[in-house]
C-alpha cells in the first residue's frame, strides 16, 4: 500500500489534522507542481501556533482579547499568542550610533519621493471587450504618434479626444507622487524624461493612456534628523522579527514534532 503524500502532524502529542494544514496551505505560495512546499510552510505555521499556545498554557496565561478595530477583538487564541510573544520578545531599541551608521551606509535610501507634472489622453475601453480594446488601442497609438511630432498641441488633442475630465485642462493631471495612480501608469512615468510622450499607449483598467511628463522633481536624500524616527521604527521591527524567528526555532528544537520535516520548510 502506498504511503500517503501528506499526513497528520503531532506537536508534543497534540494532533494537527490534515484538513487544518490543507486549509492553511491556501495562504502559502508555492511554485506550480510543488504543493509540498506550501504544505510544509503551512505545517510549520500551525506547529508554531500550537507551540505558542502550549507555551501560554505552561505559563498559566489566560485570554484577555484586545480590541483591534472598532467593535473587533482578538480571539482567545490570538490573545494568548500575543501574551507569550510580549513576555518573551523585547529587543532593546537601537542606539543613536546604530541609527546614524545605518543611515550613513546609504543616505539615498532615505529620500523624499519623486514628483511628476503629468498630462494624458485617455481612450476608454472595457478590458473585457476585445474588439473595443483593439479599436481603442489603434486610436490611442495614432494620438501618441501625433503627440510626439514636433509642434504637436497636446492640450488640443486631449480636449478633443480624452475620456478623462482632465480634458477640460488640456489633459493636465497636476502633480503626482508615488502611489497616486495605478501601477501601470506610474511605471510609465518612471521611464519618461521631462517633456517626453509615451511612444506606445499605456494600458490600465481604465483604457489606453497617452502620457506626457511635463516636469520631474526627483527625490532628494533627506538629512538624518528628518528620518531618524522612521529609521528607528524600521530597525525595531526588524529586531523584533529576528527575535520572533529565533524564539520559534527554539520552541521547535525543544519540541517532539512528527509528521513533517520542518528543516525543509
């Protein structure tokens, strides 16, 4: 009889059913054709959860759910896990020397966001209708070619053809920063130089865009004082994650776990 690909897992004698691991596996990505990777990741997550709850019981903790949103509270298990983590993990805050050294390694990493002055022409198209999209693309490509010609009047083209309300301002969208528009549109902005028009229309869920960057203000490195608090928060979070992983590894090393090879998870 063939051995099953997956099996129940036990943690210090406590059983985690196959069905529970299968449900958790939906939250873990894995390459196509390699379901075992998602399974092991899910099994590890549930093993750690079980060990934390066992640790809460060992320490005699009782549930005290905290409010995590208006009218929303932790479950009893979430409350217990949080209590264990708070009792065990308290990395020291980073010192001033560490903060300054981290900033000095790469000041460009801590920069003000870039800004773009942008105009566009939108040819609207339902992404579910292939025929409409094909016609919209053809129209947008013709407008892009025309807008790139010397002496082209972009504002006039936008006023005549754009489906966006910005047509009343010659297509001008004003000043845009990161995350102010959809990802495809922003990606095009990052590729364009000041005064340049897209050679090919940019497709988004709204249709096809002919984009012109009218001005660019690149991000500039910020002084240490301007980013100190943000940097301290990031280092504290990173230290907490490292400590949490180390704690989970210690719990696993001291536990009797069967049914899964956690060294491969």
